[in-house]
């Protein structure tokens, strides 16, 4: 038997009966990891007779109970169950002796195995006659059989005035439903014992660690609130094992040693093999695990491991129950072990996972496994299928990762259709250079002579040419029609091509034809659905209505477009820049300058995405912003956006009516007295890319790495931002950025 520092008995000598000679002490100062204040508050404020504290190792269960019994200030018997040899008689004789139980049969008797429950009942009655106190049974997961049944029986019969606390790494076999209804049970679990981000940051605030804000945030993220992992991460940093180039993982020596001794070594060979092989997936259920490991009965294994807190419920799933996952650090250790022991199995397991996920309607999750299975053709097909839906749901980061993986494979393994759609995604995220490079690769991969049997190659290339719009309205119209001819009826890309036909009509000044195309594009986008394009189609109808001087219709269209953006939510999308700009112009026309300024600010945040890769809509947005800034008497802002528009028109000069509109706006701005460019509206696109990063913990060199520019360029842009925002330091600039809603 072992007690936490200052609680219950210390090391004891045993007499002839095996019972401890020491009795309970009043608890002293608790030691060990910091306990959660909220969890302690739950215990202090509770009155239920039974307390369960169930969590994996390293969550501070004993420390929490130590603090609690100290606050109670009542007699306590604390027994570490891993030291009573799974013997119920030893357990309850120890409890009786620690509490000075007057019944000789309880203190020194040797009840027969069948009499254990009777002895437990007798002890409960004896304690009930003695007032109040606390019994803490720690490490309950180490008892089983008759001993565990006796613990459950005592908890179920806990006498009035007494509290029994059970700390365990495993789920306890209590009648929890009945005990909850009877108000006899208070439960503390992993959620209550996990450290919040703020608590974790406080734990890492030790000056001796020399942790940057960024490194601390990474440790907090990796630990997921696990106190032991956070403490070990801090120790690894202090020892120099974890550095900026060597991140903290489940294989870091300190963490790996802990995982082996406290988690993995307790598993059977079959359980260890199951976890190793399923570590290739981020979350798993019974059928998926059966497919990956090539067996049956995985659902029962998962349930067992969940009950022992080796696996965790995969929270937030909407596709049924039974999903589980390992803590990321545990999963890292397992997957590393798999690669070390059975490297030849890794691609086989990934192939099985990809096959199951694809057949069960989860192509996005299947993509990475197809890549790890080293099947480039399959990987490319899955990316092509999943790319647009992922982008439409805001998973731009996921799409960019896939494109990065595509770039690591030989281009000959990719279809022109896949590369063409990749080029468009680069255009949508404001990377025109990559868009052009991928477009050139797509063209080079296309067969020079006979057309493809299903027309997919021709359709994809026509779709790409129409989207990039480098040939002006006539070629845009021709390429869009060609793409529509080849695209299947249910393709999510049809709405964009119909809209491109409308843009070509708009550039030619044919408002009626453009309006018909935009209405059609909206209907198709809603039916697919392709929500970002629906918002953009409504904004294009606004452009037509303004051109027809129908401001009543324009106001209604601007409002509808903005509603689609907000419902998305699509505020960060390239397609949302025009809806915001249109809403700003509508507000300015009716004299609501505050609303105009707010919408213009939203549109301006998307200016870094407006490039020559998607020139028509990009220039439309910039010209609308110029009109709004002129209405707001902000010539510097108008000059900045017109300068950006001129850069696009230099690359794409054949944009019809937009060229004329830009020249007219340039003349209007030129007639205004020149003023020094100041204010957020005068920030250039390059400076706007920098603005969100100034409010982070990144240094100038790290910002340069993010933006693919030099440290010197970052410093130059930052100085310009400071001047335009009227700030003399980064801190002041960040304050202005927050005030203006730019980050």
C-alpha cells in the first residue's frame, strides 16, 4: 500500500495478520502535477457518496483526490490497490485497520472467499455508526474478480456521511445509470482532468524553459491537455532533446519511455499488434479495422481498449457510433514501431484503408492512404474526385496538401484533368505563378492527336483555359462551351463554365446575354451544390443590374449574395470578394458610409487572392472598391486598388469593357489632388498578405518563409504598413490591425 505525500498511511510494517500497523493521518500538502481547479471545485461542491476518477495515466488522478481529501478535513483511509495482491480480504482488513474499526472480525478476521461481500456489508454498517469519513481506493484497475466485485458492492452500499473515491485507469463496472438517477455518483473523467490551453500555457511559463510563444503553442497542441505529456515535453525542451528542428513527438525519448512503461507494456501481444496496424488511420471503427488488419472481431477489441482508456472516443462524428482514436502521441509511437518492425506491411495496410474508405463514401480520407500506398494513378483519381468538394467546404489547406503531394510524384502519372484542376485551385488561392506552371504541365500531358474516348482530357483543358481567361472574351466563350460539351451533367464545374460564358458576354457589353447566363449559373450552382459559385453568380447579376441602372434589383441581389456568403460561411473565399465589394457599393450609393466601409474592408482582406490567374472577377472587385473609396473620399485607397488592377490588365490586356472602366476611374482619381497614401485602404496586396501575420508570434524570417519572400522584403513591407496605419512599432500596428478588423 502506498499513499500520496501527506495523505493516509506512509510505508508500513505488517504484523502477523498482514494488516498495516499505521492508521489514517490528516492529509497534508498534495504533490505531483497541478490538479484542475474546475475538477476540484466539482468534488468540493458534491455530496454524492461515490466519486469515480477515471482517466489514462498521467492525468493527475491521485493529485486531485489528495487535494480533495485535504479540503474535506475528515478521517481518510487511502489504499493503493496495486499493493494488496488482488486479495479482497487484505483490502478490507487494511481499510478497517486504517480507520480504527472497533469490530475485531473486521480488523483481524480471515473470512472465507464466499464471505467477502458479507464482510463488506458489515464494514459499511460499522462505519455508518461512526460519523463521517473518506475512503480512497487508488489504482482500482489492478484488481479483478472477487476483489473488484467487493469494491463495487461497497460503493453501492456506502454508508451515510461517508465518501468513497475510486481512481482507475479503466472504466469501472458500476451500475452507473442507477447510481446517477439515485444521485449517488459524481464522475470525473479525462475531459475534466485535461488542461485547458490557458492552463497549459501557464505551466510552460517557467523562464528556465526559454520557450518562445510559438514553441509553447506547439507543445500545448501536441499534448491535447494531457498533463504528463506537457510536463515531459517541457523536460525534453529543457534537456535539449526538443528543439526548433526536432519537434516533440511520441517517439521523443522521454515521452517514448513513458508510453512504453505506462501504456504499451500493459497490452497483450494481440492488442499491441492491433494498435500498431490500425495506427495508419486517424480514427477507426470495427468494420474499417477489420478491413485494415484483415480479420474479424475488431469492434470488440476497440470496445475493450476504450474501456481501458488506451483508445479514446472519436468525438464529433456524425456517421454513427463506434469510432475511436489513439492520442496523437500514442499513435506516433505505434506507427513508428510498425515501420520499424514490419515496413513491408505499411503500403498494404494503407491500400486496405483507402479501399474501405472509398467504398464507404469517404474519398477525402482515402486520398492520403492511396498516396501512402504508392499508387499514383489511384491517388490522382481520388484527388480529382475530392478536390472541388473539399475546396467548396473551406478545406483549402487540405487541397493544397494534396497538390503538394502531387508535386512530389512524377507528372507522367497524373492525368491532364487532374493537373488542370490543380492549376485552378492555385489560381483560387492567389498563386498565379503556380497556376500558370501547372496549366503548362496540363497542356504538355495532353495527347497530341486522337481525342480521349470520354472527352475528359479535352473538357478539362478547355475548362482550365476558360477559367484563366488569357485569350479575352471570344476564347473564354469558346473554351467554356467546349468544356460544357464534355463535362457530365452533374459536374460541380458546370456552374463555373456557364458563369464564364456570362463574363465573356459582359466583357463584350451584352448585358442581356450576360444576365441570362448568370441566372442559369446560379440555378446550376444551387442544384449541385457549388455554393461559392452561387454567391458569385448573384454578385455578377448585381453588376448587370447596375449596368442597366436598375438599383432596386441591384440592392436585392447584393443582399442575397451576401447572405449566401454568410451562411457558407465563405468569408475567406476568393469568390466572396465580389459579393463584399458589391454590397459596399450598394451601401455607399444609399449613403450608409459605415456599412460601405465595413463591406469594403471585408473585400480588401481578400485582395491578396486577386491576381491575373483569374483576371475578370479580380479586376471587377478592384474597380468596385475604387468606386467605393471615391465615395468615401479616400483617393489613396482608390489609387492602391487601381494600381493592382493595372498590374492584372498588364498581364491580361484583352478584358473588353473592364479596360475602359479602369481607364475612366484612373482619370477620376487623377483629377483629385494628390495625397500621401495613408490608411488601411491604401495597403498594397503584398502588404495585405503580411498584415495577418504581424499579429502572430512569427519573427520576420519566419514570416518570410510563410510568404516565400526574403526577411528584407518583410521588413520593407512592415515599415510601409506601420506608416500607413500611423504606428511606430509592431505592437501599435497590431493594435490598429485589430481595431480595423484586418486580422
